[in-house]
C-alpha cells in the first residue's frame, strides 16, 4: 500500500499536468518544497530474485 506522501506526490503530479497551481493547492510556501513532489519515486519496476 502506498504511503500518504506517495499518494500526495501522485496527486500533485496529476493536478500539475492539468495546469493547476500545485504549490498553492498543497499549501507550500516555497517552490522548492513543491518541486520535491514532482519526483516520481522510481516508476520503473524493481526485479527481485526470490
């Protein structure tokens, strides 16, 4: 199950793609903080040997 911050990051990226001001939406005082939410946190699959 994704963590709260992973869900928040996904939401930020989806809203940003629609042209919504996500800095204001997320309540961040700096663009630097909002930029951290643009990180897709490795959308590529990680293969693990079992």
